[in-house]
C-alpha cells in the first residue's frame, strides 16, 4: 500500500505570511512529501521570501524554478509573477500566462494541477486572503479525492478567502494556525 499523502500545497494571500512562519517553526518532523507554498506577491517583488522562510525551519526552502525536481521534506515557494504547473509528480514548470483572479501566481492554477497529478494523494490548504483565488482549485482537489483544509475565518487576518471557500465547499477540515503543523505531521502517520 502506498502512502496516503504525496504533496501538501498551501495557498494564501493577505494575512497568510504569519501563519506560514508559525507553521515552519513547528514543523520539525521529517516529511515524506514536499510542501508547496503559493502566496500572492507583487510581480516585481524580490525573491527574499524563501530566505525569510528558511530562517524559521531546518527544512530546505527553495524558490521553485522551471524544471525543479521536487524532493521530500523540502518547502518550495512559487516565484512572483509565475503560475506553478506540474509536468508529473516530480517536476514542476513555470508559466507566465495571464493572471487568474488578478493573481500570478494563482492558487487556483496550482491547486488544479495538483488535483490532476496527485489525485487522492494531495492535501490542499487555503489560508487568509482578500479574494476568492483558491476556491475553484479546492473544488478540483475534492473532485479528485484529495483532502481540503481551510483556515478558520475567525483566526484569519483577512477572512474573505477562507469564508468564500467555506461557502462553496461541502467537505473540508477547518484548521487554525495553532493546529496546522500538527495536522501536517499527522499525515505522516496515515
């Protein structure tokens, strides 16, 4: 029997950075899967985000590049102004096609690709944010048998994104910044 989780993908926008930093601080266990982080950033923003995140974890944090080969127990940040696509379960590629929901990277694009490639072996997490990017992608994750976790809007700095997801979806788990790391670590035991 194969492992039940092959990837965790986290999407967020306004207000999600502190949740991600807290997560990385608490995520001490070795993981048999990579974590992908898709956050909305300005197109011309520098690549300091991976450097900042690296200061909060012993895991290797990298900005995804075209043809990056994913490794277990690594954290990958989608670069500003690119959509993250998957060629297969191991190789990602970058795309600069039009913005989706005013965003590039689009959480929806990455979630949809993860759903198609990883199917029921995917876990998608939607955090704080000010638009509905990610909601449609979560629907794809569910349709393909994956797990969906949504930040409790009460704990979100900007509650619009998680509220939209809760309204649109029927099956999900509500997480908080306090229990996100614990839930990801539990995936190792499933």
